[in-house]
C-alpha cells in the first residue's frame, strides 16, 4: 500500500490546523463578493500589529460582534454599540480600530455608490486580474508592492483608516488579488 503524500503548504500556515484550513480553502482565492471583501478589510484592520493567527482564532467572535460584517449595519453603529464592542472580550478591543471599522463601513458604501460595487473599485489596482507571483521562498514575498502603495494612497484619500501599504498587501493576498502561494505549494496552481 502506497503512503499518502503530505500536501506541501506555504510555511506561514503550519502553526495550527485552523491556519492550514484557512490557507487551503481561502487565502489567495479571488474574492469578488463585497461582503467578503469587507470582512477582509475588517480583519486586516484588526490584524495591524498582531499575528494573523490571533485574528483567525477570533474570527467567529468578530463575525458575531460585527453583525456578520454587514457594512450597512456597521455604518450606522451608535455610540452605545461601539462601547459594547469595546467591552467585548472576544475581539480585539482597540478603540481606534473599532472606530476605524465604523468609518470604513461608511467609506465602503460611498465607494459602492460611486463604482457600483466595491469589487469593481478594488480590483482596478491589479488591472482586474490576479497577479500570479512565482516565489520559491517566503523570504522573497514582499511586504508591499507598487499596487498596494497605489491602493493605500487612494483608500486614504477616500477617508479609509488602517489602510497602509503593508495592510493593503495582506488584504490583496487574502482576497486573491495576488497569488503569493510559493511555487511548490499545492495551492499555487489552483489559486
């Protein structure tokens, strides 16, 4: 009987089953759904300065606390709701990030109104296609690119918060705008 061959994965996900499942099913898969794109904006906002595993471990808490990432609801959060979020031990209770998320929901709606969808707006930074990289080592993966620089500048100009170029690049990776799976990863050709 032949031994089952273990899947080769990007090294960053090897810390836990949850990280590997996220890597195998989501990371680098092109996202065109506005609600899912907003979810990644929220999660990447809270991830700033923290590890992705910390955020991933709290993802369901974020989903519950932020009304399943419904940007329409979030844009209308009252001060009472914001204070409730700041007391929620299941999420990252960072005042600037919570207020930033409410602000970003408002800006998200403005972009949707202007472009018809956030998807049409955000994918312009990659020419509406996936940028497929051919990295052999995790050391080759950049923290930001000219595309994430342009995205960051435009988002800041539109009033978004927590959208530095490094955060934008992490968003691009998560949303599959770039394929940064290493070439020997089983997901590289699938993404």
